[in-house]
C-alpha cells in the first residue's frame, strides 16, 4: 500500500471513526482503525462489533493495500500534523507516515483479522433531512436507559403510526417522543441509543440527506462520505403511547427560561433528597412555585408567573425536569398533569410534534 | 444580622473564597464560609487552616451579626439567582435569603467556632504590580512539587539576590526562576505553591497593586477588596542557583511554535517510555530533531530548523519540555546544554529574566 492524502481529509475521517475503537476490549484489533485503498479512495473504518463506521476520503493511490493501526495514536498524531500532503507507505506491517518535517513508523496489525459487519443485501430504504433528524434524535435519545438489565429500554424506537414516522425512548421514569415526518413506509426498528449517540456526532449541521437501509438484523445510515452500520435490539417495546396524557386537570403555560431558573435554584437544595422537588401550580395566584423538601442544608421556594387552568401539585425529579426543558426549544412551555400520581407532560406551546413525559415521585 | 447586597457583589465574593472551603476535612465548619457585617461592609471568608481568604463587599446593613453557611451550596445558589438586590436575614442559625422570586432558608453553623488566622502585627511590607506578578507566578509555580514527603519543594521561594527580588520553584526534575523587580528589601519567604495557585485565581488582569506583608510565620497578600493569608513553609531551600548553567557546549535558537509542534508529535509515540524523547541538535544541518524511542506503537522523528552552535544530543521528559515551552512567552527560544548528563536551560531569546532548567533522563 502506498498513497498520498491531505492531512485535513485524513484528520476528518479519523475524527469520525476513531471513537468507536475501544482499547479496553478483549480483542486487541478492535482498538485499531482499518485503512484500506479502493481505486482512488481510502476508507477508514472502526468497529466495536455492535456498530461499525466507515469514512471514505479521496487519495492518490500508487499501490493498493490495507492495514490496521492503533486508533487513538493515529488520531492524536495526524491531528497534530500541519495541514498539507501526507504519504502513507506500508512495508510488512509497518506503516511509514511522512511529511516534509515528520517521519514516523506506526506498528500495525494485518487487516485479515479485522471483523467485517455483514452487508445488508435486501432491505427497506428511505431518507430524511439530516438537520431535522439530528435535532429530533437529540430530543429523544436522552430519555433512553443505560441499564443493560432491560435491553429494550436502552434503544430508540423508530415506528410508523397513523402515516407518520415517530422516534421514542424511555427509561421507565421519563419518556420522549418526536414525530419525524409523514411516511407510507412501515417502519419498526429498535436501535441502540449508544449507536444513535455515535450517529449524532457524525451528523453535521448542513442539510445533507441521511439514507437509511435496514433488514431484520441491522440498519445502515449513510451521510455524505460516511457509513454507520449498527445491529438492532431484539425484543418487544412497551406500548408507550397509552402513557402519554392528552387532557389535564392542571396546566401551566410559562416562559421556558423562567421554569429553567426556578428549577435550577430549587434543585440545589434537593441534593440530599436525590433531586426531589414539589411543583405547586395555583390558578388563583396564576403562578408555578417549586419547593425543595427541607433538608440539612435548608430549603427553597421559587416562583414564576404562569397562565394556569386548574390548581394542583406534583413531586418530580428536578434533574429529569431540567433534561426535558433542555430538550424543548420554544420560548413557552406547557406543563400539564392529572393529580399527584399521574404522569406529567411537557411540550412546546406551539408544537405537538415533541412530547416529554415525566413520572411523578411519591411525595 | 440583617442586610441587603447585590447579587453581583455577593456572587463575586463567593467566587473568590468558596474554593478554599473543603467539605472533605475533619472539621465540618471548614466546609462553610463566614459571613460577617462590619459597619456598611460585609466580609465573606473561607479557610482550610493553611490559607484564609476574605473578600469585602459593600452592603446596606440594618442589623450587625455573623453566621457560617455551606460554601458550595451558597455559591451555586447565589450564582443562579438573577442580578438585583438580595436580602439576608438571620434568625437563630437559619439564614433567610430572599429576592422577589426566591425565598430560601440556608441552615448555618454559629460563627463562634470558625477558626481565625492570627493577625500579622509587625512585619515587613512591600508592593508589586499585580499584572506582572500574575504572569511571573504562572511561569514559576508549575515547577513546584506536589510530593509532601519533601515539604520545602512544595513551596515557591521569594528571595533577594544582588538587589533583585526573585521567585523560584523546583521539584528536583525541573526548575523555574523569574526575576520580579529591583528591591532593597531583604526577602526570604517559602510560600506553599497551593496558596500561590489560590492567589493566581484572585489576581485579575488589571494593573492593581498587590501589597505583601509578612512576619516569621505568615504572609498576607492584599489585592483590591481581597485579603489572602497563608502560612509559610519551614525549612532550608536548596541552593538552586548553582544548578543553572550559564554557558553551553550546544545551543539551538528556534521558533517556539516549531519546537512545541515537534515535541507534541514525538510525545505521542513516547507514552510507553513515560514521555522520554531524545533531542538531537546538529550544527552541520542547522536543525533540531526530536526522536521518540522505538516502542510497541512505533517511532517518530520530527525536525525543525534552528540556528545551532555546537552539535549534541540529550534525552528529556517531553511533558516537562512542553510545560517549559508553555511558560515561555517570546517567539524565539534558546535551548542550551552541556552534554548528556548536565541540565538543559530554556529561555526566551530576548530576555534573561525567566530561566527554566530541565534535568536530563538517562538514555
């Protein structure tokens, strides 16, 4: 293998894939990235067996070949080189990396042992705007669980309902759902939330389309020159829609920034009670107050003005409330619930596409 | 105690002092800040028994008094409040903190038990420009040791030599010295480097004077409305001046940014050898090259052009070299040494006020 690439391209490709490589695993080769020529392109790949990412860049190839090299070293090294032409020249398993000022030898492992994800031969294929997809994923993925004892809850569900494509995630304490787009495709995919975090890092802020291809076991996302393949999670997702309240005995509409501020201050006094705060909504006062439960440190009551229909109070985890408010984007939020023991719904006043549910705590 | 302050002032004062309070210690009250009125001023203090910081702010006091409250809670709380007037009202040991939107009760501990640093009654007093002092401290304090088994090396030495005031620090692997100013005062103070880190956080970028007062046990730094008192370290500091080379068999002068780049890249390949790299200076080639020792990962040689007198090579810890280059400020550096086993000196080409010595490794 012998070729030339620009530092900018190689650095960008390593930035896309290197995080997936893992040096703490049992297979040493999974700490490496695979570098492989094909005509006048170079592919840079990494995998952790659940997910594989490949980034293609242009290259001036004078001799075809492939090798795997340590991902972290390679990424740190290339990112510290000045911009310009880099020559990669493989002799045996030693990759010679040279520029005019730097001569390096990186010790590799033969690419024969590098695991390859099976290709998706026949599957469904559809596409979506990258910018919208990125924002929606960010709003939903935070509600997924990281507890591996209930694998289905560690996933993000892509599903068709009444001619629309929805994504949803829940850890059983809170739930986030976003309507993505109209669709005629029947979609039902449960994708690891960790893979969606990797996809988020890849999705740029540009309008590039994301192409999605899937079969029974896997899903492939293609964005520009980057491909991400991930396994699907097996199992039946809970019927979450029946948990989302549609009508409210108590509803407060207020400035999102006001609710963020009063929640933040109250949460400081709720550290000993694991973040538990009580929200009092008063129709008479047209206000929403947050009380932290009295503790060794002290206590706090913070009040914001709100448009209120129906008084009531509910106890929530303030961290979940702050997460939800961070995921909403409008200036005004609606905060609604039906008594102490029922789920609370937060949403933007102007849009029903994104719904965020938080289960109450016993107070 | 009853008074009004602005959120801005109280927040600034807590920002200056709260980091010194320590919740992991044995005395619970040391996790608190002392809040105390005196006429129309409010003092906010924290101490860890080695160091005490007090910040004075203006206040509208209607009832004198004092209390201690948890430092971290108070700082987080006040920093999250909107700007404007805050009322502090003490009843028993409960401090009521109110603004128009927030009502909080912070549980305090009586101030009687709060330790007070002894005052400096008769001592020497001098002053120095804050801006120059800050930069100089930053250049020197990084060379101090954090190993408590040799306490003198955890200090920064302030000392007078040939009518100039110098500060110096060494951990026995490297040494940094800065000439601060001309002086007629005989100064010989060994101050904990950790206290100097606290002082650095307090020193602004403005031209404010720092007033220094010291006796046999303690030193007081006054900057604007802030006072920092720290104990001194007992013990004889090594006679470091004889370690600083004055003449060189080998000297390279080069762009500081070039030397930073080649060192960074080589250090990536030196992780397995604890950062050890070999610097080759060639008079014939008029260049400085850095080689990382061959390892499991690979190896690297990086070259920068330099003005060289006398060829030679030396092995150093690349982390110390990067620290030294970060502390220097000019465009061009001089890198000089006398054979493999003698200390290396780095300095700005245009100034001899700052000298940084690194001891060689065996190669």
